[in-house]
């Protein structure tokens, strides 16, 4: 009886250890399975705040202007987002990376509405299956989770993404520091000839959600220097891309092409907006330089006065009290007193 009781106690005590061991084995197997994919970027919550150079736009700013740019991947500066066209070993391009992150449920994608504006809310989340069908992308359902979709990496149309739309926020913070920040990105499928191309925007991405993953992804930015000397996050934060303005945030939500009748008028309007931003920033820096120069001059003069001792307050001179008049000395015997008239 005692032996049976001891055996039962031993089994009960070892069950938690066996469960923990089995859980660890399952987690290890899942980790190894994830590492088989070249796009598997896993980040903890702590890492998400560490692997990005991007900072969120403050809720309170003194000035802000939002503009939308079109990044043509045929331009040299934008080729970093296109290369490699197809997966090359463990290297994939920007679209393949974010596409797999969406399928894995690690980042959210949002519908591209009729007005072309981004709206990052739960009621505007992307219908992934509908997007796959409209884009003619072959997919299957995950046998372990029917709500998730599986796409073979060779079926991801990364070579059909010819452009990206990005939204930039230019703003002044409370300390009057000027910032330019990418806040949204939309991949655009392009078909047809350059003169008669058809654009199909796919979805919007919130840059703040994807930036930690981009910070872990190296990118080659030059055909001359083939080293991957920066991350995709650095690429966007440092403004290494080249994009033409196609819209600004305005009350009527009007793109430039709606009021620019000719190509020359469109180019002139784009340059006008670029000049406005540049002049605003230049004027801001000139004002700061003027203030800094005045402060430096005042500090230098104060230091000079201190060294020469001119800062010492002069002593007040005491007024001399008038001397009392002497009484006339009585004349001695035989001495004459002169009287001046």
C-alpha cells in the first residue's frame, strides 16, 4: 500500500515538469520552423522599441504639413526597395518582407479607400482573402488555422510592385525643431507600358507598426557599394528615397493632377511645394542662427567685461563737506590787515 501511494505521489510531482518540458519542446520546434522562412523576423515587445530610429509624431505640434509622394522603383535611389526582385538566399525585398508579415499576423494592413487616404482603424482592416483574389495570387488556407492564408514565396508578386505611395509628415515640435517623418506606405502594382501604365494600389501600412521589423532588415542602397550598410528603417528615416509629390493634405482632398492641366504645370506645382517646405525650414534655421549669434555675442561681451573688471560697480564718491570759514585773526601789534574791495 505504501509503495502504491509513493508511486502516485511521484507521478503527481513529475507531471508539471513533464508538461513544462513538453511546452519547451513545442516552442523550440515552432521557433525552428519559423526560422526556415527567410522572411521570418521575430521581435519581442522590448525589441520593437529598440530596433527603430523612428519616433512617433507628437500629439501637440506647433506646425504641420502632410504630403504624399510616389516612389518609382526604376529610379536609382528607390531600387533598394526592389532588389532582389526574387528571393536570393535569405535576402528578400521590401514587399516580400511586409507581405509575409501580414500573412503571419505580425503587422496589420489597411484598405486603400476610394479617396486614396490612409485610415488606421480596426473597421478599415484589410480583407486579406479579397486582396489575394483581386491580385490573382495563389493561396491556400493554413490547415492548423483556417483564418490564416499561406502563399508560396515564389508566388508573391514582388516583381510586379513598381511603385510605392508614401505619406510624409513635416512638422515643428514644441521646441521648434523641424522633422520629416514617413507615416504610411502603400505598395502599388504596375502593369503596361511606362507611357500607358496601370496602377493598382494594394493596401496601406502604418509605418510605426512596421519600423521595428525594418530596423532588423539590412539593405543595399548603392550599385557602386554592394555592402548592406544600413537597415530599411534607416533608409526611410534618413530620406534616402526619391519621390515626386502627387498630393498634399488639403480641405478638398484634391491631388495635384486634378488642378494641373499639363505636365509642365504639374512639375511647376511640385517644385512650388518643395520650395515652400525648403524656404520654411531655411527661414527657421536662419532665425535660430540669428538667435544663437545674439546669445553668443552677449555671452562674449559679458565674459570680456568680467575679465577687464568693468563689471564692478564704481564706488560712489562722497561729497566733501565745505570747510568752515576761518574767523579773521586779530591783528597783532604793528601788523596791518588788508581789506579787498
